[in-house]
C-alpha cells in the first residue's frame, strides 16, 4: 500500500488548486467586464472642419459646444482664407466640413463633385478698421499717403472690399486703391496690420472688430456702398459626425453662437 502523503502536503495542493480556480474565475469576470464596458462606450470619430479665418472665435465656441453634446466626436478646426482652404480641399485635404465666407468657394467645390450638401450659414458686413491716429470718415480712404491694407482679390474679404469701393465710383475707388500698401492672405492678417501700427486703415468684416485690440477704431461704410458677405457651409464627407456638425452649426443654437460673435443669422435649419 502506498504511503499516505502528509496532511501538510495535501493542504498545500488543495490551496494551490483553489488559487488557480480563483485566478481563472477572476480573469473570466474581468474579460466579461471589459467586454461589457466596450459595448457601452460611445463610438469615437474625429472630423476635420475647414473654416474661414473670420469665423475663428465663433467656430471655437461652436465646436466646444458640439463636442459637449456629442462626447464621442472630436472636432479638429483649421482656419485660413476661404480661397486658401478651397485650394487645399481641391488638392486633396481631408476636410469633412467647409465653412466659407463666400458662395464662390463652395461653388468651385461643387463643380469638382466634392460637395454632398450645402447650406446658408450667416451674413456679415464691411467696416473700416482704423488705428489710434487713423482717419475720421469713409471718404478719407482716398487721402494721398494713407496706408491702407486690404485682403487679396482672391480672398472673399478682398473681393467684397473692392466691390464696395466700386459702388462709390470709379474715381474714388481708383484713388483709394492707390493707397493700398499690401494685400493680405486673409481678413485677420489684414486687421493685424492695423493692430501692429503698420497700416492706418483696413477694410474688414464687422465681426472681426469683436476680436480686435482695444486701440482699433471703426468707421461705418455708408449703406449705399455696403456689400453683404454671404457665408455658406458645406458637407464634404458622408459621416455621422460630419452631418451632425452641419446640423448643429445651422441649428438655433448654432445661429445664436454666430450672432454673439457679430454675424447675422440667416435662419436656423430644423
């Protein structure tokens, strides 16, 4: 008859078996727990939104509010002149949504077959930004020697500014354009020239003055010379996140955000 193992040896074996069973059970429970946690997580998505430079503060606020309401979606914002962004998109930049300061840029993307859907976003008006020792009236833009800065002609703000000057007459427009010292890539770069004291005046959007330095003044452009800036927003990629952002930007909440930053709402989309 085989000798019976000592009680201590049997006890050690039972303890070892018990520990292995407990460990295996714990791993199984942990695996089930992880699976359940994964099933309950919000799906994650990152969407890239290209927006006109003049929309910077408004879209920063809009994106933050959107992410709060959609915890599974991250918004990556890229700001520049609308014409620059249009070119980048045509060259393959992976933007899911494009907010432009002009319908022309969106139309160019539509012609290339890149737009899934587009909507009206907002309107803006023009104003003359002046430095501390700047001009006193719109007519002063034609004073010889004035240092004037405009956005470039291929930028919406630059086109709108030149259209506005043309409404004031070819002679006046010619004298004003003779004072242009530089043509900037976007409206914020245009405003910065006045803020830095490198220009006496610049034609920018009314909304831009909300973010301007305290020393920057404003001169209204007469109503008869005003040109309304029409902002459009386009869906470029068919995804749940991109479509949700488009809907949010044109919702009553989105319109209220734009209005707080100096834009004119065009009517929320249900």
